[in-house]
């Protein structure tokens, strides 16, 4: 899949567990404690939808349109479409 990276700071989306991140975490045991005990981050606005960001976007932005839909839009919009 697609991966976003900030090479200068070593960040990537989704996060990766690499040898470098392990070496950086060895002298910082509280990082491991936080990692293992902190709940994962969530989008507050999506907690009640029961879906992922992708599923919400798929539902909100239906790419299909029919001639009936176009007639409704034309009746509501006085300008050019």
C-alpha cells in the first residue's frame, strides 16, 4: 500500500517498527510502557459510525449519478451545471 514518509525525522504512515526505532527505544523504557498501555488513537468523529475513514468517505461520496439525480439538481440550482 501507499506509505508516507518523513525521512529526515524517521516518521512514516503507517508507523513501522524498524531496527532504528528499537535502538532508539532501548534507553527509553517509558516509551514501551506508553506504547503497551495507551489506547490506540481514534478519530473522535468516527467512533459512532462503526466504520473506517475509507468506509465513511465511500458512503458520503457516492460517485454514481443518474438522470433523475441531475433533474433534481437542475430544479434546485438556477445556474449552469
